[in-house]
């Protein structure tokens, strides 16, 4: 009998992963991806917050340094050290063309307006839309620390810029400083700035004269250009409060110069020396009462409130900030803030009184 062998069955096994295994792998991958995204988002948010904080700190320090330097030099009129006679009343801080008025105002090297609700009438060079109500305005008057001409037998042609306002003073306490326009012409300038040094031959130093008016503006860059803030469209739709300064420039022009962004409050306290000792007599006050008291300001305490330029997501500012003698403020909102305070001596006023 013939035996026919059975054919061996071929068994084929499927290689790869099952659907269940694939779903598990996808779930694990999504979990890991979510974790990575969360870490990246947190790191990015931290990086942005650190950047905002660093910028705010730099802005606050820069604003304080600029104010400190200017206030410390207030009342510097070169070699004249006797002090100008106090005016009976402050004149126009925006004065730029009347040289007599400019010299009379120099008797008040530090002057201010305490948190006005609107632009004071005397400040004709400050537009209403450029001012944040309730913040202080500070006026500083001084001569430049760099000599433009003098200490020589002549004032060279071109040493003084035509149209710029200059101050000339010598060591003679009976000879009041000269404040006048430069011409750039040697003969004319020597006639205008005729004060001599003690040798009777060389001309006393001539320095550029400065008037600086500090204030808080509701924007940094007005929409459409120009120098006057317009509203919500400023700064690309996110207005940034900015410390600005109005400067006395050539030919009787008062120009606005943006200084530091993110400064939203500015309060100034004054130390008055009525007894002539060179130091404040008592507590700092928000504003002296009379022109004589203003001429006796020997120290200034500056209080600046700086904020981040951008809001912080999920943050609400519930802090109260001490702004000196003016009291405290609680601005709220989603901006992070910091207060900067500094006491600055008005050296050129206080040092003359020291015994």
C-alpha cells in the first residue's frame, strides 16, 4: 500500500504592532509633548517677564540719574556765587525771548507745580494733551558746565552760536550775570558779554544757559507724528506714560524732548532752608509757599513710579506705592511697578550758605 505524505502547513506570523500598542504609544507621545510645550511656555513667559522687569529697572534708574544730575547743578551760574536777588513772584517758566525775565527767573533755580489737575496757565509751552493730571512739574535753571568762550583777551568769532542763549558771570558779587543771545560775531559778542575777570583784561566765561521743565506725558510717540499726544492711538495703540522735558533752545524756541518711557507718576518734595545754614530746616514739603521760600530750596526729594511697558498675563497690581509727602497711590491694573526715591542736594544753593 502506497503511503502519501501530508503536505506540511506553512504558518505565517504577522510582524509589527497592534492597534492597541499604537494608541498607547501615541498617548504617551502626546503626554510628553504636552509636558515639553508647558516647559517651553513657562520658560518663555519667565524670559519675557525678566526682560520687562530689567527694562523697567533700567528706565527707573535712568530717569532718576538724569533728574539727579540736573537738580544737583541747579543754580550753577559759573563763577558767580553770591546768589541772585529773589524775584517778588515767579515769572513765566516758558519765557524764551525776554532776557531780563530770564535773568530774573534765574533767582529761582528750582521751581515746581504740585500735582496740578490741569496745565498751569503760566506753562504756555506745555499742551494740555501732553500732561498727566495729578503729577508734578519741575523747572530747573542753570548754566552749562562747559565753557563756550572766555578766559581770553577776546571772544572768537563762531565761539557762540547765533541765536543760542548764554550766561556770563564773574567773581564780582556786585556784577549780576549777563543772560543774552549769542551772535557768532566776535565784536558783537564782546559788546554783549562784556564782563571781565579780575585781571581786567580777559573775558569772564560764557556758558550756554539752560531751562528744563520736567513733566509726565501720557504717551511717548504721538500717532501721526508731531509732539502732542492724541489719545488711544499713540504708541501703536498702547500709550506709554513717559518722562519728558521742555528745553530752552535757540531763537526763543522751547522744544519737547522725550526722556524715559514707563514713568507714570512723578512727585517732588522740597527741603527749604530759611535760616541760611545750608540744610533743610524741617520736613520736606510738597511746595514752598512764596518766591522767597523757593529761592531757599537746598534739597529735593524725587519720587518716581515706573511701570513695565507691557502688561503681565494673569497679574493684577494690588500694591500701594509711597510717593513721599504727596501720599500714596494704588494704580491697579496688570502692569508691574516699582517706586524709586532719592534725595538730591541743590549744591550751588546750599553750599553758599555753609558757615
